[in-house]
C-alpha cells in the first residue's frame, strides 16, 4: 500500500513540479504567470508529495519533486528575512490604507467605522461607487474626498486624505481604474498613485494588466517627488506583472520582511494570496504593515505607516 501511495505521490508531484517550473517563466505566457500567483501553495504541496514518495522508497521520483518545492519556498525567504527601509526617527509619517471594498458590498457603514477607528491619513477605495461615497460623506470622517468615481462609470477609485496634508488631485493618463493625489509631508511633496488593473483571467486581460503596470512604472520614474503606489494589482510577488512595476520603477514593497499577509480571496484560508500591495520609492521607509478585516469584501485592506527613510 505504501509503495502504491509513494508512486502516486511521486508521479503526481512530477506533474505539479512541471507546472511550478513553468510559473517561473510568466513573461512568456500568461497562463504561466497566473500559476505563479499560487507558488506558496504549489511549493508546500510539492514538499509534502516529495516527502511521501521518499518515505515510500521512490527516491528517483521524490528528489525532483522535493527540489522544485524547495526552490519555490526559497523564493519566499525575502518576505520573512528581508529588512526593508526603516523610517527615520525624526521623520513625519502618514498612515496609508488601500482597500478593494467591492462595488456590491453592503457593509459600507462598517468600513467607514473601521476607517474612523484606524484613523489613516490617506485612503484608496477600489471598486468604489457613488453609494460608497455617500456612505463616506454621511460618516463625517476627518478626511476630504480628493478623487471620486467618474460620472458615467459604475465603479472606480475613491481617494480620501486628511486636509492638513494639503492634498491635491493629480491628473493621470493611464488606462484602467487609476487615481493619484499629492500630499504634503513635513514640507515635502509625496505623490500617491492607486492602481486596479484587470484580473488576468484571459490572455487579453493579462496583457492589459501588464501594460498598465509598465506605464505606471514609467509614470513613477517621471515624477520629481517621492512616490507611493497602492492598489489591488491582481498580481502576487511571484508574478511577472509585479516585477514589471517594482523593478522597472525601482520601488520597495512594504511586504518584504513581514511575511506573506495574504489579502485575497477572503475566507479561503491557506489558498489566500497577497495581491493587494503598497510600494514606495527608495527615499521612503515603512513600518507597521498589516491587513485588516474584509467586511464582506473578497479582499482585506492593507494598512502601513510611511515616512522618509533613515
């Protein structure tokens, strides 16, 4: 019986290992990149299957499966052991929140109460709507609505900011759900860009996502101020699209060194993955990054404190 289980685990692991290896080549084909988003799950399962095969004496099957699983796990090490830039001790800070609230989510009042309790300085709500904006106005938050859902659209991005940050709206000519604001942090300007590209469920949608990420990276490089980029990127740290934005613009992921903090899909336990992100340019640092409750959304909000780096 053990021999049969070991053989089954070994051959099943080899098939999964082939998928996992192809996921490292997401820039070649969109389906490979889609698979890359689930690298933590693939890697852990490969280690289990390889271990079962090895325990059953099927070494030739087990070692390749274990090897690919361990390579996948190794790619996650920076998210636990890295040391992202810290905030200088004398730096002013802002708390930034990014949340895909879900256009049909009925728990808008609970989200508004959460924002009041957390007291962030800048908030981006993706898949927002006129109903979301009405709820926010009714909640009388100490935040000013800087950017609203464009008329004629069912959903978009709503941006809130504390008035004493002297917030201003930035015009951004990028396709998709995008909004940008500028805030004053200790007398210096910080530009904050919010992105919500399409989910990569087809080749066309994946290409549209990647184009937006590349153009957003160019937008960041062209700014003459420090920049924060937030959003539901529909991409994990192992996705080609994620690297397209981070590496091309020289951005720092606030998740590095703080574990995985999965944000989607809420309620799926070990199948959840981190697709909601907050990045910043090298002159900034971060602290206290975490996710919050989903309040009926498929996503968890991401919150982080940002200031000038030490």
